[in-house]
């Protein structure tokens, strides 16, 4: 019996996003931001490449955590209600330690 057999594919994909440093930092940063957040600025904040953060955000968008919007050449990110709830839970877990 495989160790992860008790989790379905969707839950395994979620683990891949949430239990890694950069995706977690991205969600928390977005949740605490008071201004519009541009993809390039988010990439700098979480110390990763633009292409890497775009891939992460696309996964998060499919999960219903973020909305990506494009206005001309600029792309901005906003958290959905579900994304905010998860970001807040992540912060609570982090600050327990």
C-alpha cells in the first residue's frame, strides 16, 4: 500500500502548493497587501522568477484561490474569499511556533 493512497489526486496537488515555502509566502503576502499586487512585484517578494510565480498562480487560480487580471501589459492578483481564508489559516499555523 502506497503511503499517500488515502489522499485523492486533488488533495495531493493542494499539498504540493500549500506545504512549500514560496506558495505559502505568496498567499500570506497577498493577504496582507493593502495595494494592488503585480505579478512581477510578488515574484521579487517571494524571491522567485517571474515564470515560476506565474505557474504557481495559475495552479492557485485553478483551485479558486486567486484571480488574475490583465490590464494592458500589467497583470494583477487578488485573493478570492477562499484564498483569504486559507492565507489566514496559514498565518495562524506559522505563528503558533
